[in-house]
C-alpha cells in the first residue's frame, strides 16, 4: 500500500530519538510535533516518508519523534507513551534554540500516531502542547474488549530481561496473530497505550482539536471486500472521529473535522489509509507507494493541505475556513 517506512534505518531498542526541521533563520515559529503510525509495531519518525521540509517552508518548526514499539513499548507500563512525553518535554525546554515557540505547540499524528496524540491529551495535565491534529486515529478499535485483550496479551507473552531481541520479536509476531484472531476490531492494533477512565474536560479546556479520516480509510484492512469499505471506515475511523469532535465541544473545547477524499485514477484501494500523507510530507518519499497507482499527488491540493495544517498550528480554529473540511472533492 505505502511501501516500507523503515527501509535503510537501523533497528535498535535505543530508538527514543527525535529530529528537528526548521526554516533558515527561524525564530519564534509555531512548532508541530509528529508522531508516526504503524500500529505500534513498526515505523519511525526518521523515515524518509516523513521528510518535513515542505511543511517547514510554510513557516513552522517540525519535530519528528521515534519511540519504543510493540512488546518493548506497550506490553506493560506504557513505556512508548512515556517516550513521547519525554520528547514533548524536550520540545518545551529546548525548541526555542531551534527557532520554535514553546508556547505554541501542535501535536499531530496519523493512525497509531494519532491514537498516541489522543492518549497524550488525556494522560497528562502538563501544558506540553496547545493544539492537536488526529489523522485516521483508529478510535473504533478502542472497544470494550480492549482491557480483556491486554490481559490476554500479558498472559500470552512470557519474556524477561534475559530474552534476546530476536526471541522477543518472534513472540510478538505470535501475539499479534493471537490478538487478531480472538479480538475484533481491537486485535488489529493490540499494542498501544492502556488508558483508564476518560474525562475529556481537562484536555478540552486547553487544546484545540482537528480530527478526521480518509474517505476509504479501512479499505486496506478488507481489500477484497469493497462493499465493506464504507462500513468498516465508519465503524473504526469516521464515526469515532465525528463523535470525538462532538464530545470535545460538549466538554467545553473547540473542535473541527476533516474528510480527505482525493483518490488517484484507478487507485486499487480508493482514498485509503495514509492517502493524505504525501500531501503533507515530501512526495518524493512516496513515489513507489502502491496506493498512488503510479500518480503524483495533486500539487494544488498538497499546498492547500499543508497551508491548512500549518495555519491551524499557528492560529487554531481561526485559520480554518470551516469546522467541517472536505479535502479533495
């Protein structure tokens, strides 16, 4: 669908790193902190697919975060989430030296990265970021069976400090198969932050929210059942995004939604999961993505998307032409 997001990268448990992309001469610019997707088992903020140079040229400083994944990050203690919190604290304390404004920070992410931002808004009352963009967060996978699945994973996985990395990854593969077979739809993303009781009000009072999805977000998960694309997208991505925006407003916050509808001609999976990413980041990194069917992202729409995202980071709701955005049609 998108091609490898980790090709050419070094694999290491010491993966808690970040990169900063800023325009020349940056000073006091809005900051956008990117959390990559990959179902909490793959991906890296260092991927060339997330080259943020075009975003930075819109007048922002972009920070890309990598964090522990899978068993290493999320079987117990939410270590991957703690990595992300440490990165945000680093931004607060150091980003001014790179030309960013620590009082104007937007956290944004896609898929598991968007789910991460959702968790980050709820688990800490530190004012580490002031706006949030959730792209294709699989909030519908946070179903009532998630607690049962987490307990089953912890019972299924038997590793300790002496277990080799290769053996941990082998156990993780088996755990993914077990979760996928026993739990749906949560089994599609079995690892991830475990959240307790949720109260949106504290976060809604301090964070402006933009949340949305692609028109055929779920198509890669039921690729041979096009008649099910709309239903699955509604259950896992679209419906929960609209509900979160409504709940955010009810809790006293400000929220807007988006629906990304652009699809290349003859696209095998329509406007699928990840389709908006080549419109935010340098499209050169996406040239071999099967979802694009050999076509280039529409440059006019790409400019519009980058302008909307960075405008929201700069000025929040005031920068959006509508509280309900349809992009690409």
